């Protein structure tokens, strides 16, 4: 019985493929490679194609005896989603519906979905629990919540229900401990790859978006989770569904808040040099502080974050140092 990993050539998907293979799972990856890398898929078959191609997905289900799906394939840039909403609704929602229709046809009834802490918008208090209201503030976050809602209706469908876990990730960061795969800064806008680029690429202009927030050092606070810890959460979610667990959405974070300045200072200690930066205006819609209460994942998935912020930053530094052009030669 095989796990189909959509978007498995992307940053988190590739780490999850390795975690699944490490647990002796059979895996097949489906990815367009539009935003992923062939080289990131280590130790699994990669099929290049689109989740919306129902004929292809049907063939994969049949040929590989697919029993469950881990669904990463999506676009993820908040700014781009505001500029091109139709593209986000089409790829993140309509294509996911097409995928789920084929899974129904082939009786694949276990589904792990990459959701996001972005569904909470600006939380009224921290740490954020799943009981807090969802208030998406971007098209991207709306698409994640739309899929979560659709999945909750499929869970109670009279015939052929699909059980799912929507994992609401906080900020994935870091690289694999064997230095093989990481987050390519040529395609990522996330903070840690930008800090690394500022350290290693003298041409790069690194901006901090606002240092006048109501936090101890004035910069925004986020919950950074090591991508290998995040990868394991998918394995735990599959095990939960396989043992009859009910459809749910749960936070995947460490519970620790780290400011932009704290992350920069740690990177400076590890690299033993200064990170050059300038400070520009706040970005609209950036919440001041977001970090997780991960009790639900701890209790129901038996999942715990194990890696420190030091390990996150050190692994990223090591990978970027040896892969300055990401996956490009
Ligand atoms: N990176 C984060 O911190 C973060 C946080 C919250 C949620 N997420 C979600 O996790 C998932 C994975 O994120 P990531 O950081 O690995 O992103 P990524 O862009 O590195 O990976 C996404 C992969 O999906 C592929 N893809 C996109 N549309 C496709 C389609 N229609 N058919 C087949 N393949 C397709 C891309 O080519 C890419 O390889 C996304 O759904 C994202 O929204 C990421």
C-alpha cells in the first residue's frame, strides 16, 4: 500500500518523503516541478504531472495501489495570492477538489493536508489554540481554510467518507540533518533563507519589515519549527488515521516565539559574522506575534517538536553554505 505525496519535490514535501521512506513506507511523488526540484526527491519515484490531471492521478492510484495521500501541492506566497487570486483558488482549491474526486473513485480514504497557521489571521492572544476563530487575512489563507472546510464535509459524506488531518503549520525552517536537502532561497521568500542569503550573498539586500512593533525588540514574533520535526508530523497523522482517528485540524508548532532580531542574532553567532540589513516599513497584514499551542498534536498524534532553534539555524547555514544556488548547479 503506497502513500501518494503531492508536491513531494517541494521544500516540506521532500523532507516528508524521506521521513516516510525512513519508516519503510512505499511512496510515489506527483509534482509539476513548477516550484519544486527533481534533486530534492531522494529515494522515491517521482511522476511529473499535475494533481488536476484526473486521468494521471487515477492511473497512479491503480498502478501503485495508493491507500493514502499527503497533499502538499499548492502555491504558498501570500503576496502573490493577493495579486493573482484566481490562480490561487484554481490551483489550491479547484485542483484539490479534482484530486479528491479521483481519490473517491479509487476508494482512497485517508488524507493529510498541508494547512497553515495563516488561517487564524491575527490571533487575539497567544499561544494560538485550534479553538480560536479562523480569520484568514489573505487569499492564500482563504484557500487553505476552504480546503479544510471541504474536507470536513467529506468526512461526514454518507457513502465513501474520506478521513483527514489538516496540519496547520507554523513557520517551517531549517534543512535536513545530513545536509542533502533544504529550502532553496532562489524560490523562497521566507525569513530564514533571506537571513542566510544576507550572510552569504553580498549582492543581496535584506530588509526587516518593521522594528516598531509592540515586542521586546520591536520585531515580529513567530514559531519556527524544524522541517524534519514537521515531516514526522505527517507520518504521525497517517498513523492516527490508519488507527481509525477522526477528521481534525491541528497546530504543528513548537510553542516558542522567536523574534526576527533573535533569529538574526542566532544566525550571526553560528556564522561568526554580522548579518547586513536595512529596516523598511511594516508589511500590511503581518501579525505582531503568532506561536502555537501544540497540545492537540501532542495528545492525539503523539507528536512533539524535538529540535531546537539552534539546530534549525545551524542546519540552514550548513545547507546554504554548500548550496549557494539552491538546487541549481
Ligand atoms: N513553508 C511553510 O512555512 C508553510 C507554512 C504553512 C503551510 N505551508 C504549505 O505546505 C505546503 C508545502 O509547502 P512548501 O514550503 O514545501 O512549498 P513548495 O512550493 O516548496 O512546494 C510545493 C510543491 O507543490 C508543487 N505543486 C504546486 N502545484 C501543483 C500541482 N497543481 N500539481 C502538482 N504539483 C504542484 C510545486 O511544484 C512544489 O514542488 C504548501 O501547501 C504550503 O501552502 C507551508
